[in-house]
C-alpha cells in the first residue's frame, strides 16, 4: 500500500512539463519539495496550466476538480467539509493513534478509527486506513503495514500543508509552477484514495452479497438437514416394519412358552447336581464341544434341560459377547418335531440387530411369492450369522428322540445338522442335547461329552414322593418307605401291580396303543379304545399320567 502510494505521487509530479520562466525563489521552493518527495525539480517547473486566483485559494479543490467523474463520486466531494479542518483532523488523529499503537496503548483503535469522519477531501485519504483497519484487526503483520502507510500519508499531508502556507504567495506569479506541482500531488493522493475506496466498496458489496448468499445457503442446508432427518425417520420406520415382516416370516414358533411351562414344574434347586457336574462345567467353558445327556422316559430330561437353559440365559446376560438359542422337540406337537422349523427358530433367536443381506434376499425371493426355501438355505444363512458373529453361542436341544426317525426332515437330518454346525464353527459354538439312548442317536453322539441323566433319578424321586403321599396313616407311610423300588422300572411295575385286575388290563391296553400309535391320541380317543364312558376315567386308571 505504501509503495504504491509513493510511486503514484512520483509519477504524477514527474509528468509535468518544464517551465523556463520559473524564478529563483520558486526554484528554491521546488528544490525543497523535490528533496522531500524525491521528485525531479524539472518536472515541478513544468506546470501544465495556470491556476486562477479563485482556484488558488484552495489547491485541494483544484485537485478535486481534476479528478475523473468516477473518482469524484467515489470520494463524495460534493458534500465535503472544509479542507483545512479535514487535513488537520487527519494529521492529528493519524499521528496520535500511530503513536498510541507503537506504545501499545491503542486498545480501542478500531472503534475510534471507524468513527472518524472520512467524507472530506484530505480525510478521504485517511478513510483508506480506517476502513482497511476494520478488515485486518486480527492480522498483526498487515496492521503494521497499514500504520506505516498512514504515518507516511499523514506526514505528506502535514508537509504539504506547511509547504503551501510557508512558500506559496498568492501575489507572486512565479508560484504558479509550485501550485501546479502541489495540485498534482494532491490529485495523486485523491486518485489513489478514490481507487482504494472503490475497491473497498466493491469488496463490501461482494462481502454483503456473499453474506446474503451464505445466509440463503444456510437456510437451504437447514431445510435439507430437516428433510434428511424426516427421511431417516421414515426409512427407520419402514425398515422396522420390513424387518418385523422378515422375522415373522422366518419363524413365529413360541419356543419360550414350552420353556416357561417346563420351568414352572421344576422344584427349587432341581438339577443343580448337573450344573456342578464336571462334564457340564467343561462343556460350558470350552467351545467346539457337544454335551449329550441321555436317560429313559420319565427321568426328568426336559426339566433338567429347562434348568440348563435358565443357567445359560443368566450366563449370557452377564456378558454381551455370549448368545444362546434353544428348542424343545415335543411328541404332542407336530410342528416342534421338524428340523426345518427348529432351524428357522434358532436362526431368529440368534439374529443380529442388522439383518444379514442373505436373509433379506431369501425373503425377497420367497416371502412375497409364498414359497418356502429349502432347509439348506436357512442352514446357509445360519452359517453366515455365526461366521460374522464374534460371540460365543450356546445351542440347547431337548428330546431329540421325539424327532421322527423315518421322516426326511427327521432325526438323521437333525444329527447331521448338529455335527456339521459344530465342525464349521468350532471356536464359538457349544451344543447340548438330551434324548433317550436310542441306538441311532447313541452311535452319533456317544463320542462326545455325555452324562447318564438317570443317575439324577428325577422321575424316580417324583414317583416316590407321590407314593408316600398316598399313605393314609403312619403305618402305611412306614411300609412305603420300607418297600421303595430300587429303579424307575421297578417303580412302574409296582404302580401296575397296585391296580385292580380290571384296571390293570385297561392300563395295559392303553399303554400298548400309546406306544404303537402312528399319530398322537387325545384323551377321548384313548377312552374309546378301552370303552370307557368318561375320558377322565383314563386319568384315574393311569395314575401316573399328568396330561392327555
């Protein structure tokens, strides 16, 4: 800024034509001006035109009139205050503020400067500084440059004012050359100031326009943000509905109802012996293990299984990196006897929060059409879920022997499914299963961890309690204690022998039909088989029955 201003003054003055008629006195004045401004004295004597007496009263006005129209408009010269007043104010304010700045005391610098009247001729030069300072108040390096320029400018104004009042004489004709030189210097100052003002005004206009555009853009962005949030809410709601539809398509089996029913029949602390068994502890702590619990009908496998499920559920609650799933095969419920349904239920129980794309695609391919994917398709998705999961997974299956043998979706498929699942995910999968010791099951699972559940004697203990409860007096109670059957089989034989001869034959017929029937039999059907008039008589005859 400073260099450009200096250069402009030099170029203006040096552009004057030489005037040989300048007097010696005038020449001395010009030499003084040249020494201060580094101006060629020959150029000063080349005053380009004579200045009238009226115009000579105020060389700043003369300089102002020499400006182009665009510069006059930029400087607002028509409404300018008295020149002398403006010059004095510029010089005084600039030098004071510069001195305060140098001494570190100009804390309210910007506020003071922008309140200065910058509408006059000479004060227009100061507006370059005052406006500029408002733009660079946080830039120390640029502020130093601005103050150096303002110091130089104030010095020039002060010098020319003194020079004009000391050396100019309105009565001396030869001072015309000096006046011309001063006019050119003043014109240079005003032109430079006008150019800077114009640039600042354009900058302000651009800045205002930019601010308006910024506000408009911010408004648009706010609107976009609101639209995005609404879209997210809609997408989330839509996704939730779709996910619910997919999960319901996958499985709606009420697997937990069976667990709740069985667990309610459990007496407190029942099955704790199994939870403390070394085999169970090893299985629980070591992935890649199958634990097979086997026992005869009535030994309490399902109750024990409910105990295990509750223990594993509590175990998983203590650590989010563990998950579990379970399934009860039930002879009384055809839907629970299918490996297909078991696989889908287990898959839903283990489903992560974000549905895997493989399941979504399976649903898209079959869900809308109402078709059913093959068992292997769901097994493949389950493999993907387990593969992508970092969790330890516990899988519990009760009463595998209730899964039909000959059904293509039956027991052989179940055993193969279990072993394949374990072989694919040995580092994260724990599988526990219960069943009767059927030959096909034993041949596949006895190589793994196993426990004979009859050693717990759940059913045997339950029947002994009921036997003692039937005692009507102390003598009968003591006799029952003395004749407790040693095994579960002996207990069943004792029950049959205590039946009347007629009831014994009916009970034998009922048991034969229940054992060999190809379909589940309800209480009325059983009553018809033995010609009982009332279905409840079946319960009274088979005293150990607890359900139809």
